[in-house]
């Protein structure tokens, strides 16, 4: 791979060296060669310039994954304009706000997402282009001179990416051409791929992880990326894996954790016999090895790199991956670092729970280290760290140390070999009654290993740790079937057993609490398990919005319910009086 200093150089180098290779494919649809990408990029740039846009102008991309997503992205950044990729799961109000805040003058949009925009937002844009066929949806040309492009320099701003915000409103991360190009260069040093590699894309391209690792990196080496037209449900993903047979595949922990819990752990703990077998270390490793061979076939049989990033991977699931001989890699990074900071790749010796070594070319250290635990905030000095947050000087100042290193907000420690371990988010840390540092993510990892738990949050209520859990729907339905058989009733008669069912759920919650408390230290033990009926509210990158479930938020919600109940009671009394 030829190292690049800008995305313009990256595009030009790849089109020249790999012109006949297929760059992008739509599963069941078109193949687009590197040469064709170059032609489409030039055509799109002409549309933008004809609409009056020039170098330095912002262009939003609000689209599902497809070959033209990359075409539009390259067309913007290589003309010296600034791309604003927007995650598709933002609400209608958030989308209008982000497009306005970014000062975007143009928009690339896919059909379904176009309907989420207000007429006022569309009317403000100089040009709106449909990503599917690169046709113009709307354009304002009156009184506009043709725009002027410019070959970008390394320090020129390339993208503004709005983080999804688990604790606050989205912030626009500003990344330069060199930030992104240098991160691609560092990835080649961590895990080389080449023009023979094929990748299946299932994560949104508007997320930095997928955009840099899953699009820019394969494009830089002449690889091929295939996109899915529909969301990656099992019925869509499995046929695609069989046909594409990717050598590289990027996922978030949620995907592999669901596979493990539903297909592997649930089976090997389904009855007393299997639980006894699975409880034996030697036999468990043999079962995992057999399951691993089957899983590799499901992935297409050619996989050499299963990249897992975006959140912390459950240690039980990672232990399965090790014992199953799956060629997985753990990546650690942030939008603000374009994104990769560290990685543990298949060739490295495994240290379960770690995120591997820092990438070559950047520096990592710990600040405000606790002398007892040797843990501190991870701070980074990297050529790929952001310039700052767009139009937010206060947040930018808080994000950097006095000597210019980026504060990740992650707590962790670094072992004698330089390997990084993440303990949790600084903002999420709970201080115990005697000043102990409690990391809710560690407790949640144990909670989520339970077959009945789909997801969880640990929060503090009145000085005690409380686990909020959302039950796994499939596991609960299976339990209901077993109970109906035991009680000799049908679904229609289920209402007769509501009391017994509620008692059974309370029993499960107590079992979960006992199990968790046997696995964590004394000051991390939970005092109550509370069921959440609905799934937790999440960001567009599927991280739980923790602030929605804090003690203050739950107290406010309870007060609101009490007010509504009191009001409805008053209304009923008034009606009765009348």
C-alpha cells in the first residue's frame, strides 16, 4: 500500500493502481470498479460545482450503505469540500438540527431517509442528490456562480462527524485529511490487507469505525467491499455470508454476543446434562472448538479477520472466541481519533479483556493514576486526533490536556508489555460509600452473560447499586413454553397463571443477583434487580443513553407518573361529582 497524506492522494493512487478491480458491490446488484468510482466522483463534483458549491463548503451525507455512498464521500472531500456524514438513526428533529448546525449547503440522501427531513431543511439546501442513482432531487441555481474546487492539503478539514452522545447533545468532530489518511496508514502496520481481500459491510458508513476501517482502508489497498440493501437480520446476512465469503468482516460486540447467547450458551445450558458437560473446562473447550468450526462455515469459510469494535466485548464471549479458534481482532478507538488507537489482531498472543497494543505512530499514557489500582484516564497523542469540536470551543478545550494530548474519557491501565485494558467510562464511574471506584460496565458484563438477560444498566439509587435489566425475549418465551407444559395449560389460559409467572420472574431476578454478586468484588455487589419492560433507549450507534436511567432521571419519571395519576384521579372525582 502506498502511504497517503490526503484522501485525494488515496483516491488517485487506488484508481491508478487498481482500475480494473471491483471496489464496491451491492449484494445481488451492481459491481463498481475503481475506474468507475473515479468517473462517478468526477460527475458528482460537477453537479456540486454547478450548484455553486466551492472548496470549504459543507456537504451532508444521509444515506444507507451502498456503492454510491463512497462515491459521494470521495467527490466531496477530494474537491476540497467538507463531508458531514450523518448517522441514519437520528430523529427527525435531530437531523434538521445537525444539517442546520453544520451549515451544509448540499445533501446526498437515500430514499427512505429523505422522508425524515422537513420541507424547511430541504428548501434551505442548494442541491439535494439521490444516492441510489445520483439524480438531482432539488436544486436552487438562481443567481449562483459556478463553484471552484481545490486539491486539498493535509491540514485541510475533510469531515465533520457528529457523535451520537450517550450523555449530551451531539458534538461535531472535525477531522483533517491527514487525520484520516494517517489512521489508514497505521492500520496497514497493524493488520495488512491487500487487493485479494473481500469485506462484507453491515455497519453504517456514517460511523467512523466503518468508514475508515471498512471503506477507506480496503479502498487504499485495492480490496472489495459488498453492501447489503436491507438491515443485516439473520435472513439477510446468512445468504450474503455464504455467497460473498468475506475474508474481513467488521461487527460490533452486540452481534457476536447475540450469536453466542442464543446459539451456543443457550444450547449448552439447556438442561442438567449439558450444564454438567459445559461446566468441565476440558469439555467446554472441545464444544467451543466444534461450535467455532461451524461458525467459520457460517461466515463463508474464508474469514481471516473478524474485527470487533465500538464497545467493550463481554469477556465470556471473548473466551469463547479464543477457544473456538475464531480469527477475531479487538479494536479500540474513538470518533475523535479517526478512529483507531489500539488493536489486538489474530497473530498476537491473546490477553482476554485487553484492547491490544497502541498503533505504531501514536503515544498513549495514563493521567491522574490511582496509586492503589494503577488505573487512570487514557490520553493520546496521535497524528489522527481531531482538530476539535465544530463551533464548540468550550468542549474542545476540555477535550485536551495542557500539553495537547486528547482525553479519551476512558479509565484503564497499561500492563508491563504495553497492552491496554479499558475499565470503563470516567463519566459512568460510581463512587462507593467508602470512596471505592465502581465500574458499572464490569458488572453489566457479568449481568449480560446470563441467558435471560438481553441488556442491562447498573445505576446508583439511594446509595445502593441497582441493576436495570431487559429480559431476553427468546429465552423468556422458551421458559413460558416449558411452564405451560408443566402446568398443562395453553396460551389462552396463561392469564390464570399471572401470579405464578410473576413469582417465577422474581425468582429469576434473585438468581441473577446471587450469580452477579458471587462474581464481583464486595463493593460492586447489587442490592436489587429491576425489570425494564422496553429495550433501553440507545444512540444511533446502539449505545445505551445512560443519562436517561440515572437516579435523577428515574426520580423525575416517577414524579411525572405520580402527577399524572393524581391529575387523572382528580378528573375522575370531578366527573363523579358532576
